[in-house]
């Protein structure tokens, strides 16, 4: 463009010098046709010089078509700003998931971008202001030494509003997914020496790629059917479903709301799955627990459920009843009553026979009373007169803990 301007000035100066004598000659000339012919001849010469200037301009544009460079940010950026340079900032930040885990490349400098900038500043020892100043720009621009070649492209949309849709504008040949796919910066290692001193250059409309750019997955998994199962006094299983393969993690505790911190208990299982099951152990009996389930897909999108709860069962009773006070009354020729007590409600059963030791089997006579009691009385009938009987008493509590007495005996009457 500068060459074109120089040629234009030279041309019009020459035109002025050439036309001036003609005008002077017209004052004394009587032949108008001769004057017109001379003017037409000079106009044709001028047109030829203009065509030559256009050709020179095109040659300059062609010679710069293969220029290469490095995209840079040159202005400070802060919350509320928009533009392609904000997209460039977000792309650089998203290269590190610890800095910008959301990886959203929107071109709008919002709260998420500000938080990512603070994390970037903290990582690089810069004051955490959440806006991009000179020191942050210097660090960020290291990322932009990795971009691919530049080329010139027709300004079809007249983006600079100069009514010229045929001028060439610089644009970037970017890899598939650049500006939208987190992590692309890590995969480029080629240095570029020439720096483009402008705002972020837009991607070229014609990338010359064999495959179209792919969009990043920015949608979190959908969590459903969260349930606590197999609950005991010290353990439980948490199950849920997601609509895509993702990780499995449960945060839990006895207070609400659950705080996701390093001090909050958690349990995980490895792998990416759709049907999730995480076991919790070491719980306290008869205690209400609150929990959250968390799943993250392969693109790093994380979903967290609403808070749910369950209650562990009581410590199981593993102690058998204590049997005491065994005695026999109501003796007759054919019957007797066996009595005893227990320290907790339990069943009542007597095994008996005329041989010793009494064997507890299907072939051994027994008598029982339904229900649970601490005072037990079981009547025996159909006995033989003047006979010695040996017996055992048995009681089981509600937890099926069973106690059997030592062997005792009695004799029926004549």
C-alpha cells in the first residue's frame, strides 16, 4: 500500500507537469481538435501507468502471501471485554486443566476467565488480580510462539469498514479444534521467529484441512438414580447411573451440607463407567450420613449430585440369652412342667428323654411355647410313670442368638 501511494504521487506530479504546457498552448491555439487529440493521448498514457501501479501492488501482496509469524496478545484484558484476543487468552489458559478446567472458549472475559487468570498468575508468581496486565501478557505470549503459519485472505466482509472488499487481510492456519479444544497448545513445539504486532489474528476461512475442526465436549455427565444400598452398621454401597462413561467418587460425612475439601471422607473406584458403585466402610452404627456423588467424563467435565442421606443400622446383637432358675413342678405319673428365666425376651423349648445324654435331633422329643418371654414354662405330657427323664432347655432371642442349658432330670410319680 505504501508503494502504491508513492507511485500515485509521482504519477499525478508528472501529469501536472505534462498538462501545464498544453493548457498554455490552448490560449493561442485555434485548432480545438488538435488539443483534444493531445489530451486523449496523455489520458491513455496515464491509464497505462495506473495499470502498472495496480500490477506492482498485486506483486507486493503476492510476495507477502507466504509470510509466517507468531500470534500475540498486545493489549491488557479484563472482565467484561470481548474479542478474538479473549479467545486466544482462553485457549492459552485451557492448555493447563489446573488453571482453566472449564476450557470454555467463548471470546467473552467473564467470571470463569477471571478465575483462570488468577490461577495462572499464582502459578507464575504474579499478583493475583484476575486481569491481564504487562507481566501476565509476557507470560501468556510464550504460548503463542506455537501457532501455525499465517496467510493473506480477501477481506470479503469488509471487516475494517474501509469499503474495500478486495484488500488482503492476515489470517491464521490453525490446527483442527484450535480455539475450542483444551490442551492443543501442549502438542505444538515449533518455534516461530517473526512476531505479528497486532491483535489476535482470526482463523482463515479456508484452512486447507482434510477434516473439519471438531468441537470440544463441554457437557457434564448427567447423574441419575442415586441410591444407598446394602446398608449395615459399618458399611454401605452408593450406586448411580450416568449418560456417558465417567469416573466414580463419593464424598460423605455426618454433617450437612457436605463440604468437598481435603478433610472430607471420600471413596472412589477406578475406570470410566456408566453404572457406578462405590463402597463405604468404617462407618458408625446407628448414624445418619450425608453424601454427594461426583462423576467426570474423559474431557474433564464434572457433575455433582444433590445431597442425599442414609442411616446405618444398630450394632448387631451377638450375645445369647442367659438361662437361669431351672426347676420342675406339677409332677405326675404322665406329666411335668419345666420352668426357667432369661435376661432378655426369648423363645421357650425343652428337649427331653429317658436316656442320657439328651441328643438334640429330629428323633428327640421336644415341647415348646410360642412367643418371646423372660419367664418360661413348658408343659411335658405323655410321660411314663415312675421313670427318670433327662432334659435340656433352649432359648433364642430376636437376633437368633441361641442358648442351651446343661442337662437336668426329674422323675415321674408312681
